C-alpha cells in the first residue's frame, strides 16, 4: 500500500510545491486595493443604461463590460484560490464573501444590457449585428439574439441578477460542510492500526490492498455523510429548485433545456449519451465480473471497486518523476506544447501536496491576465500522476485560448472543457502501456484505463441520469427528500454495476459528496468530452501532426464558435451517437486485453 503523505498545516508547506499567485496579486492587500477599481469599471459600464441605441454605443458598452468582467475574474479567482489553500482560513473566507458580493452587485448593475439591446427594432438589431463597428462582438451578438425569447425585461433581469449570491448559497453550504466542518472516524486496518480518513485521502484508502481498511474507511466516510444527509438534501434541493424557478421565469420547458441552450447543444446529445451507455451495460457488467474474479472475492462490495487489480499498480512516483513521465507522454502534441508544460512546472502553476483544510479534489483555474493555476493533492500513486496530466490539459487549453483569442472569446464552454484534460490522460496511459510487456504491469495500467471509462463515461452518465431525475422531481412539483434522492441513486448504482455488486446501505448516500451536482447539467459533459477525447487521442497517435494540428487549433478557439462546431474542427461530430459508441467499443477492446493479461497471470 502507498504510505499516505503526512498532512501538514498550510504554513508548514514547502513553498517550492505551492502555487505562486503573484501573476494575479502579490498580496492580499494588493487584492483589496483592486476592489476600488472594480467599482470604477462597473460605474463606467452601468452608465450606458438607457443609451444602447446603435452600433457605436453598443460597442463602447461591450468594451467597458469586458474590462469589468476581467477585473471581476481577477478578484474572484484570487479569493477562491486563497480559500482553496485552507478552507478554515477566516481571512480567505471573508475575501471570498466580498468577491461574491461584488460580483453579484456588478452583474446586477449591467443586467440592463441584454433586454435593452433586444428591445431595439428588428431592423436596428440586424444593422448592429452586422456593423463593422461591432465586428469584435458579432458572435456574442448572434448568441444574444438567439436568447431573445428567454431574456426578461430590464427590471426583471436586474432583480434576477440580485439573487445570484442567494442562488449560489446551496453550493457554498454543501462545500463548507464537506470540506471544512465534516470529520470522520479513523479506520482500522487488518492489523488494528488506525488511519485518518479525510476528503483528500478517502480514494487512496479505497485503493488499499487491505480489504479491512477499505471497508472500515468506507463505513466511516459514509457514516459522516449519513449523519448530515438532511443538510445535504436541503442544500441540493435549494439548488435544484433555484434552477427550476429560473428556467420557468425565462420560459424554458425545463432547467435541462435552459442549461443546454446556453451552449447551443440539442437535447439529442444528452439522450444519445444515456441511451448509448445503457446499450453497452453488458460491457460494464463484464468488467465488474472480471474485477470480482481477479480479486478472488465471493462478494464484490462498493469498497472493492477502486482497489487495483494487480500488484503492479502499487508503483509510486515522486513529483519530479511524475512531471518527467507526463512530458514524455505529451510529446505527440509537439515541442511548443511540451515547452509550455515545462514552464508550468518550473513557474509554480501547481499547488502540489495536501495540507490541512485544503479544498478536496483538483481543478485548474486562472484569468485572462494570469497563468492558469492547478490545485491537486499529490500522493505519488498513478491517480496522482494522471490528475496532474488531466489538470494540465485544462491549463493548456486555457493558456492557448487566452493567447489566441480576445478577452471576450477566451473562455471556452463547459461542453468542451474536459476534452483537453482527457486527451492528456489517454496519451499518458497509452505511453505507459507502450513501455511495458509485463502482464502484471499491463493489467494494472489496463485497469486504470478501464477505470477511466468507468468513472468518466459510465459513472458520469449515471450522475447525469440522477441529475435529470432530481430536476424532474422539482418540475413535477414533488418533494425532494433524502429518501427520494437516496432511492433514485441506489437504483442507478444497481443498474450501472449489475448483479455482481452487493449493495451496501452506505451506497445510497454517495450522491451527497458529488460537488458537480451544484452546477446543473454539467456532469454529462464529462462523458461526451471523454468520448471526443478518445477519438482525438487515437487519431493523434496514429496520424501524428495531421491530427494534432487541428486539435491544437481547437484548443485555441476559446469560445469563438459554438462548441459542437469547435469539436467538428478538431475532428469529432457529437451531433450523432457515433463517437459515444466508438468510445464504448474501445472500452470493450481494453477489456479484452485486460482479460488476456489476467489469464497470463493465472487469474
């Protein structure tokens, strides 16, 4: 088993392995001083109220709004990063609260713009949208016109914007409860030694070969969630009902329709995903059965689904070794790409190791004027390495977009957000598979590959079904209770894992620990992105520059086109189910290889 890295207080961490936030602000005091500039920029943009009558005034407003939004992003992102370092830090909590309040106030003050522009006569709107003066914003204006049936009056938009902080409260409540307030009982291993259970190390404990430790950590972890399940239910119900209320106010048929309309994604994409994955359920059941057989278990429980399938996966990496391995794996993307990744490692874009109070999970975040920043909790196992590669994909997508597009088009949509990260993951595992013929090591890597599919295609689609069910409850006027959410989640786990999995009582509470549910209808995009990434990474490995060139162009597009059009440029058409089913067939082929490796090992 990997030995968990000692969790230290933030002040005791080696600065060489913490991120350098100076490309945003050199200090909290500098951040505080910049708050005043936000007020000035907001005043400048808000002064256009009632004056958006032609191309010249609309162009001037959009320039002012873009500058204001950049300042908001700087202030908000820095506060979020500081709070992520230690969620118990009162000063960082205060900064985050201020940033959220200022963000809400600023957005509220410019909320007049969309309804004011859309109230112009049709002829004027056409002139504005095609005018040379507004050329830098033509795509944004086209998207605005598409939203016309769903944009409210100026007064109504201002009122709705003023509720932004309140509507975000459920996510903040769940996040604080999970990251800052919840504690878990220590878990005993088979020798009676006790192990700390935390948000950061839970999955690591679930990967232990010591089944007693896995079970006890599992029971401890979900005992904690069970003890707070009503609070989590209230928080999530608030999120769901808030989305449903906004969708109704904006005249959408559902919160799902509202979420997908923002990115111009037809509902068929969502439905193609769930239907295709259900069609390939036998492959998932086959994997669960293989896992049970290799582990030599009479019964497979939920605390058995993460543990590696061979001893080869006990390999560990130092952080330096992880960086070198990632750079080697990414070589097919070209030297410009890998040189930028080297700079990211050298310039401390990454907050590497866990510390007490640190936000759980991992992410990449940055602003137009800063480099991206990566939060991770590196422990030395394969998951830690692939997490760094994954988040570096996000960061490179952000960096290329920021350095190719103007500020108003730099942000790519959530629909394509997981493609770059998953391409990096796939290149990493293919690189490692190409370096070994040892059946045990191959089985370990193939297991990780299969786990990627299980976690990103099957599991995220299962989450998508749960989310759809929860929102439909609200839209039908049904009560959202802990019992109803638990029941839906448990049934989905049964459907997705099949008859070989023993359903422990704790499984029904897992939904409460999924933070992405607070960003409605986001999770399905992991599965569609993963499927697109499979197609792209395979093309890169077989066709080289002929595939990597359009892919890097895709990464440079930011939000300058609709996401389905951007992906088509990169070589993937998600308007059909073909990429999903192609990815699932790749899952079956990897499963074939895993079964072969297991047979060679006599398993």
